[in-house]
C-alpha cells in the first residue's frame, strides 16, 4: 500500500486539480491524506460576502462531504489565515509542513506548481513551502508532483472560467509536452463531479452558469508534472530536524 498526501490552500483545491487521482488511489487500496492550510473563510458564499467564521464552518463541512465521495477518510487542517499565507513566517511554515511529512510519511506528495495553478498567491506560497519541506525531509523514495492546467483549456475554458475570476491576471501556465495526462474513466469522473458539486457554496453558481456537461468535459483529464525540489536550507530547520 502506498500513501498519497495532497497539500492544498483551500477546500475544493484538491478535487478540482486531483479528484480523479485521489479516487483512483483509493480504488487501488492506497492510503490518501489531504492537508489544507486554511478553511477558505475569505471566499464567497454563493457569490456573496459572508462572515468568515460561518463560511469556514460551511466549507469545512462541504470538504468532508466531498472527500467522502472520493473515498478519502483522512483530512487535516492547519487553520492558517485564508488570503494571507504569503505573510506567514517562512521557516515556521516549512517546519510545520516538515512535521506533517514525518507524521504521514507519504510516498507521493501532490500540490500546486510554482504558478499556483490559478495564480493565487496562497497557492504559490503552498507550492514553495512544500518543495522546501520535502527537500528538508530528504526521503529519496518520495515523489512530489504538481497539478498543471491542461493545454486543452487554453482556447475556450480559461475565458469562460474567468467570467468568475477563476485565474489571476497573467495565468495560467499550461501543461507541456512532457507532462503526464491522466484520463479518467466513467467511474472516476462520476466520483469527481459529485465531489466537486459537494462544494456547493463555491461551485453551484458555476454549475448553474455552464451546466454539468461543461464540467464533465474539463474535469475528465488531470495533468501533472514532476516537482523540482527547492535548494533552500535553513539552519533553524535543520537543527529542529536533528533534535
């Protein structure tokens, strides 16, 4: 049995980028763990501003439902501030992620690439921290893979999703020819669509706007690339790792 650890900024990041991968891993008998750094409290509730504590509770419950539809039973929160990850102390954050790696002991770590998939600063911060924490962890057998936006989205999908401000200006970066495309079979696609719809407060307006056939078409392929580990080293972190 292998262990796959997904590390994400907000609830729903995981299913949009890698829901099929997670469902397939569970189907194969592997252990899947999701770690979320925030509860998504700075987002919107059905496109409306909502009190942060209430939205955090809603999105946490939606995440639990979503993961259950993928067969994932292990999920953790670090409860960092949504929208403010770039302000969190670098060494402290890398140390916390390093501790999570030691505890979960994954064979594969799945997260954002340096572009953050959508260009979101929280996503980019997660990518940098994870790369550094994996480097510090120093487990040669472990692999880190980054979720990448499919090139097939370039002509039509990006423009449509941007009607809801899905991507930040200048993004996304698209998959290259050497990246690995995973095409979901019907069972995995059904599970992924159901899991995405569980994030109702975020996704229902998009499903109403574009319809389920649109989402089934764009969710049917997931693309990943092998991650490049950071060369960053911290004496404080190394001393902590040796303790």
